[in-house]
């Protein structure tokens, strides 16, 4: 395997121990952050909306200290070299294809996969469709799509109300205007519990030409029926949910166990909001390291 593949562009601007690289994969070039020894067991991280690979900085550093090779890339719409304008370019097959293309570019037959928010939804898809490419799966915040769909249909769960924002995000043009109005007040409110400099870092990317539309196209292009057709997950799975997450309800989180047939661990972080990789960093990193160690022989 060649986890050092990619063009180094120096140290990450926010942390000298994280390397900034570019990964040519398929038709695109993805910007990425990498930490840890090149020979270490590779772990690939998928970020969510509306963040970037920088959201995983604490986990990259924690895994690097443990001898793992931690790789987080800015996904389609977020990387300047992977920002197609067409809504149709953000379908399930295209997004899954990006993950596989990055693995191939890095020379990785199999990887430990970690995803949060939309990255978590994508991680479920990769695990369901291409289990042969994974050693383990870790999903943060996002329930399995079947559990999430069931919760939306159950009025008592409250998930329908939690997901109401998606209607706005799927509205072409109006969503961009709303999210960026008044110096991006809507997005700043989403990031309210994060440090101001962290929010600014994400906003600086979303202000780039085509970036916010690309990020919103994840919502516009994905067919919920397609998301549900992946079947049960056989890969050893860690699912981490937090009890102050406004986006995903407890019934959906608890029901996720019904869609995993392989080894499964469900952990609830108390008093943590949706931004687990940052606001629950130490707990998440500890859980992730234990999960990886439990399956080092795979």
C-alpha cells in the first residue's frame, strides 16, 4: 500500500503536525489532511455538512500518536478541484465512487472508515455496497438510513421536525441566499458552539465560488430510496451518538442496531451536541482507538 501517495503542499495552516496534501483520484483532485507514519494502519475520515476535513484534526493527531496513518479529505463540493456544478454529479454512486477512487489512489485495498454527519451517511453506503474494502466502520451521529427513515415516519420520535431544514437546503438558489444572508448568520448559528476561528475556517471555504452549492447538492441529488437499499452491515461497527444532537433523535440512534449484523458497539456521549469530532474530541478519539485495536487482526 502507498498511503504516502498524493502531492504534499506543506503543513496544515492550523496545525504543524498535520500534512496538507492533494490526492488526484478519478477525474478530480481532492485536498486532504494526513497525519501519522506512512507505514501505519490507514484510517480514512469523511467529514459532514457544512465542514471540511479540518473537523477531524483532533482525531488525526490522536491516531497519529498511536501509530495509525490518519487521512481526511475534503469531499466533492468542498475540494476546489472536485466541485462540479451539476446537481446530478452528487448522487450516491458518485459520492461512493469518490471514496473508492481515493482508496485506489492511495494504494489501499482495505481501510478503517470513519464518517460524521453526511460523511457518516456515506460511510454506511460504502460499508453496505463495498464491505470488501473495509476492515472496520465507525459512524458518528448519523443513524443507519433504514433506522432514520423509520424515525421520520414515526411522528412520536420527533425526527420529522429535526429534519425539516432539509426542505430549505434542497431549494435551489433560495438556500444559498438564506445561508449566506447577513454575513452568513444562518451558518454562524449552526456553528454557535464551535470556536469562532473554527467557524470562520469553514465559512471561508463555503464562500469560495461554487462551494456552498456543491455542499447543498448533496441534499438535492440524493434519493432517499437509494440510500435505503444497502442492506445490513456486516463490517465491525462502532456507532457514536450524542444526547444533545438536534439533528438525530434517540429512537433512530437506538434502532440502528437492527441494521448491523456484524460486531456492533453503540456509545452515547452525554452533554455533547452534533459536533462530536470537535466538542467530544477526547471521548470520540478514545472510543475510536479502542474499536480499531479490537479488530487489528482483520
